[in-house]
C-alpha cells in the first residue's frame, strides 16, 4: 500500500475562513493561529504540504489553480482549443464556447480568484519565515517551497490575464495592492523568473521528501514558464522596450533559459516509462503513465498526485465509463495522428494496410484515405497513442445477460482486429468460450489489465459495439452479422456523437463506484516528456533544432510509442499537405508531436494561444467517423438528427437525401455546425480572459482588458 502522508488542514484555517469582500485581504481566524503553525521546521513543513493541493482536486489533477470539470477531467481545456469536444451540448449547434462566441465577462471567476488564495497561503509562510526553530538550510527549503507556489500561481494568472496585480507579501486591510492597477506582464514575468531562479539555487534537495518539491521540479516548471512566455512574446509581438530600462528579462533570454534547464533535466532523466503491466498492446508506456497505481520511482516522473484507498481517491476513469461521460475527439484531431511509420496520413509515401484476420497480421495493400474511410481503416497501423486516447472499434456478441459476452469471430474475424490488440476485459470460461466482466465496484485488480476491451460501465455491463453513438437508433446485431460496419446505440453509457470516445483514464484494474470517487491510479504533474517537448520547440525557436535534438527528444517519445522516427532532412514543404501553410514544416511537426504526446492534459489551450493559432484550431468543424455504406449502417433507418445524420463536406451542413446519394451513400457523421459558416468563430479578445466584473467594482483602479471594454 502506498505511503500515506498525513497532513493538517492548517491552511484552510489560515487562508480560507475570512469573510472580507476580497480574497486578497482575507485574514486568518479560527483555533489554529500563526503563532502555533510556524514554531519548527516540522510544523512549517506540515503547513506547506497543504499548498500541494494546488495540483489536485476531489476528482482530477490539472495544470494550475484553474477551474477543471470533474466529468471532463484533465481534458477540460483541450475542449476550448478545439482538439476535443464536449458532446453533452446537443446536435446542430456550435459547442465550443469560444467558437460559439458565448464567452462573456463573468461576475466572479475562480480562474482569477483561486490563485490569489494560494498566493496568500504562500505569503503567510514567508511572513513567518524567520520564526521556526530550525537550521539555515531548513529555513531556505521552507522559503523555496513557498516562493515556488507563489510563482506558480502568478504564472496561472499571467497566462490567462496578461497584466495582473503581483503580490509579494502578506496583505492587510490597508495594503495598497487592494486598490492598485495591474502590473505589466513584463514585470510579472520578470518576478516569476527571479523567484524560480532563486528557488533552483536555494531549495535543499537533501531535505526534500519523496514526491515533494526539489530543484528538478522547479526546473521543470521553469522550462514550462519560459517556453510559454518567450513564445507568447514572439508570436504576439509584445513590446519589450521597457525591459532594457527596467532590467526585466526579455523573451529571447527566457527562451535561452528554457533551453538550458530543459537540457539539464533531459540529461538527468534519459529513460522513459514503458509500462509495468502484463498488457501487450503497442506503446503501452504512454497510456500507463495515467493508469498506473503507484508512480513512485517511475522513470521521468518528477512530481505526481498520489491517490490512496480510503484516503484520497478520484473519478477520472469512472467519468469515462458512465452515461454522463461527454468527452470525445473530432475527425480533424484524429487526422493529426501519424501513421505507425511516422508519416502524415496524406504524405505521398504513407503506406496503407490490409488486415489478415487468419493470422492477425498486416500487409501493405490498396491505397485509401485515412481521413475518409471505414473506421477500422482509420485506426489501422496508426500511432498507438491514438488507440490509447480514443477507443478503437470492435463488436462482441451478447449472451442474454449484461456482464457476459462472446467474441464475435464472424465475417472471418474482421471485428476482432482491435480486440486482438488489447487484453480481454473479464474472466474467461474456456468450456463455453465466453467472458464474464465482474462488478468493478466490488474491488481493485479484479481485472489485471489497464486498457482492456470490450469496454463496460462501473457495474461491469459490457459495451457491445464501438462506435456507440447517439445519432443512430440501431441496437441489434444484424448489421454486423451481415459484415457491415455497425455504429451502435444500444447502451446509454459511453455514447457520443463523433464515434471517437475518449478513454485516456480507463484502467480496468481500478475500482469503480456509481456515486463516489474510488480510483487510486496516480496522476503526473511534472514529467520529463513535457520537458523534452519544451526543449525540441525552444531549440527550433533558437534556430538550433537538428537531427541530434530530434533524437534526444521527439524520437525518444516515438520509440516509446512505437511510431516511426522523425527524419528532419525529410521534412519539406510537401511533407504534410494538410498543415497550416503559415507554419514552417519542421515547426509544424514539432507542434504536432506536442499536441499528440500531451493529448488530454489541457496543455493545448495554452499552446494554441501562445502560438497565436487559436483561430486555426478552434474554428474547425467537429464531425465524426466515416461510414462507407450509410443506409446499411443505419439499417435503412433514420438518424436521430431528423435528417441523414451525415455531413456534406462541401456545404458543411447535414446532407439531404439527394446530396447523400450523390456522395455515394457515404460520409462522416454530422453533429456540430461549422463555426465560421454559422457566423461565429474565434475572436481576438479571447487570447486574454476578461477581468470578473466584481473585481472591477472592488478595485476602481483595475481596468478591463482593452478588447473586452
């Protein structure tokens, strides 16, 4: 069993119980006082342990003190970027609030207020830093931890709001910061840099307990921060004229710092996690980073959220099992995934494969379009990280009870292609050649695997077919028996609209519960994979990206994922015909790798904004899997959309019966409008979030963002 670190809730008493109008001035009350909290290194360390809650909540972990939905988990902000979609918002509309232009100025917003709560907690420690009876080294360590969290939370403010009020000491009722104007992002970034630089030099690694802050964690955050701010300034053309006179760090200097600290960490952590389960599907280490029970001593994991039975548990996987699950991937994001050979799907050298069910092998076959083909072909011989992010297609046969099934080996085994790649979910009965899925709410490790098919809900009720979509009313086996692709609608759970259901946190071994958090798979916060991607990108920005850098970073990630290696010399203007032509082809591939490797971790929202490419991603029309025989798949019935349920790629609307006929009775599932055609789409003002209106009322010197006025 994992070691449990017991902590007191001192921070709650000191930082959250005040009732003043502004969280900036909340004063400590309650029985636990400042006088008793900071008497020794031990009591002060216990206080600081509460700051680690910045990284976790009741159901999820996330990249900073920002609002993240339990049901959408670590992927919430990937929805804003357009890489994923929340399918719980209807059909025939624009779902992304930024694409729909429904984002407005909030009255209150935790994205603004929460970081200041945590900053106050850190400043309470710093106010009392000279009080604990401890050694000089212990005092430096306490100060470094508090200053790290103060920097981390100012970063969370800066990436969302740009100019913000910087708070470097504990405030009281008379503090001028309560009524001051915002500080410039140049000043804030300079303070964050200086804070982190001090922490790297002064944090005491020999005093750091396992899975707590140390110099490597601070360097990893420095890598993240400097890449973000350096590239933001470049692509947003930030005026840095005051940097020289005020001795602020420049964007170029930030990028060089990123390169330095990233390289140091990569050399220190040369090994990637390749998984520790009995699963045999390709590239399993990438997925098991998010489904492993204990991340202690896992290669490259610098800091993680530890979950322990009956102490701290989550529901990330559970929310991907149930009817209220609402996370899936649009076709445009599916098309970003490379072939297993490491080539874009429309590269002239991309290979296409036939599946041989008899021996479960693949042979190079006829050419087809990965973006417009039967879903079994869409998944075929693609980057295995895709298979571990969105559930592959399959079909199994029912046995008349919810938890028992039989593998469907009909049609020469064509429905078995991806069932053969993953471990079976359930207990095998050799006498009857059947499987029974246990009630996953009954305990842990009833199924030894991580990713296992067929899928099921928390009670072990199996999902007969994937894709499982809400736009179809077919719920029987007749179509699959006849050899036609089936899009199923027979189960209410894990039923989306695109057919590409996200199952990133699915861990078959972990415990499920209908109503309560029960899962104990750990979740990473800082890991070397992100640092590798930071280094690859920053070296390009510094005009230093070459094959050795690719081998040190991207190719290590691809080797682990079992994807063909990047050959920098082969990347020319025509390497990916689908790329954004305003982006250099090599940079496009570096950015692609980042989006794929960090898929479902909410990094993409910050990425597309710092690249100033949010319009390119957000304005894409979400649509679903391709049906090569619509009438057969729908069993000659109607879609629940009221029409054909198929997208006309030319009109970007639901195809009429006549249009579907001219399209050859084939096409992609339709479920959302094209934002631009609907008169909506990304607006320039969205690059920075609006200041909540209540804050403007409390502080007359605060000004709303210029484009939000």
